[in-house]
């Protein structure tokens, strides 16, 4: 009987720990704050790269060019 109570107590403690760590409003707020911070940091680094005059890939420049192309291929038909 003591063993069963110990197992039940352990299970309830594990559930309460899980609930407070992952299912609480505070934990979701913390998670959301981290997501916003990561997205903001990645956007800032992208802007910073453009500000530092780092050039985009050659394919992007070709795509933006009026005479350029992007991922195209020449097809020859032999008759």
C-alpha cells in the first residue's frame, strides 16, 4: 500500500511540475517573449546586412534586372 501511494504521489508531483512549467499563462508569456525577441533580432540582422552594403546573390541580381532571368532554362527543339 505504501508503494502505491508513493507512485501516485510521484505521478501527481510530475503532473504539477509539468503543468506549471508548460501549461501556465506565465510560461506561455515567457515563450512568446522569446519568440518575439528572436524574430526581432533576425530582422535587425537582415537590415544590418543591407545597411553594410552586403550584396545579394548573383541570381537575385539577375532576377531583378530587366534583362535578367531567374531559374530559367533554354529548351532546344530539334526537328
